[in-house]
C-alpha cells in the first residue's frame, strides 16, 4: 500500500510527542517556570486527544477521510510550532491542548483509512505494522528527547515534529487517493459535548487523584459525580438520535465490549501511574529548581518566604 509510509509517520508523530516532551520537562520548567502547572503540559495534550478523537472519527465519516486527516495533521503541526515558541507555562499548556486536538485525528484517521483501503482479511497485518510503530515510538521517544535536551534546545522537542509532519503531509497529499464525498447527516453535538465532559472528568480524576487532591476530597468526588452523570446522559442521548457519535449497538458485540473494557482499564492505570510519577518528579524538581527560581528570590527579598 503506497500510502502506508505517510500513515505510519502520522501515527509515530502522535505517539512520539509525549515521550520526547517528557524528557525535556526539567529544562522547560527551568526556563519557563510554573512548576505547579507542570503536569498540565501532559494533561492538556491528553485531554485534547481524548476529547477530539470521537469527533474526528464522526466528521471523517461525514465529510471524507482524506481532507479531515490532512486537517488534523495541520492542526497538530501548528500546535507543535506554537508550543516551541511558548514564552510562559500558561502559553505552553494552551498550545499543547491545541496540539492534542490535532493528535486525536491522527490515530483514528490512520486506522479509518486503512479500513477503507484494505480488505478485512488483510487488515490484521497492517494493524500489526501500526502497533510496531507505536512500540518503536515508546522506546525511541525518551532517547530522542534526551538527545535533543542535551545537545539542542528544549524547544526542538516540539520543532522536531515539523519536518516529520511535513514529510507525512506531502506524501499523503501526493499518494492518498480516496473518494471525496459529503453527506447531509447531522453531527450529534449534544452527545459529543456530554461525552467530552465525561471523558474530561475521568482524565482529571486520574490526574489529580492522590496527588493534588485526596481521593476522598470534594473536588475528586465532584468530578466523579459529574463524569458519571455526563456518561449516563450521553447514553440516553445516543439511544434517541439518528446519527450518534458512538453507536451503543457496538457494545452488544462481546469482542468489542471486552476489548474496550481492557483498553479503558489499561488507559486509566497508565494515566494514574504517570500522574503519580509526575507527582514524584514535581517534588524532586521543587527541591532542585526552586532555589534558582527568580520568584524564590523575590519572595526572600520581601520576607514573604524565608524557606531555603
């Protein structure tokens, strides 16, 4: 399949980014400050990806996969460029969210295009290649991030996406030939909104729980109630709309339901583990970076904070 290199590059971009950025975090905090918001550099990206993925899939169904997939790559590259130019931690978090919105379309778009081009009998082989790319990205990401951090500027942890994404973009524009179509169906915006609120609540629970807030705190319990209520409302809406974002009929298939449950469980575990890891890293950085933080000196000069 001639478009496979472009699809593999797109998936590698989505998988490689967080691995590279994670290695550069100490340098980012050292230059931009904002130690208390460090975990949001990752969380903003995860939220953007998680919330946008089902929407990208549905929009691709309605308006054709090629243009939607190309759009997601462009948004990802814009977010990468802006993240590299960020001058504050708040700007970086916002641009990372934009980058995550684009990344949500990379994974679902690549898999959907394979589904359009490859017969069912052969899809397992191509999906195996995609899984290999993901594994390679997880192994190579920290190594590449360490090299960039030690030999270049941390901003290249984001700029490195630009040439790779440019190659993928040019290859797909030249080689990907899919039928262009547009249907008159409606997007279920209410369902998409409820699903986004529910997913966001779950991500924030696993990010904040046990770290920034205790598991039994009002904030975590409130998010849990909001998440459950949103997902229940989402299920009720999806049963009634003509064009659901996620058809609940799929969960009647035992294989689909089992794989979905395993994927969700693994994702929650990994995110919770990473959140705990980031909490430990934050504590370590606080003791190493805070004495050199200009804000630390300002506090000491004004007598507001005399801690060493």
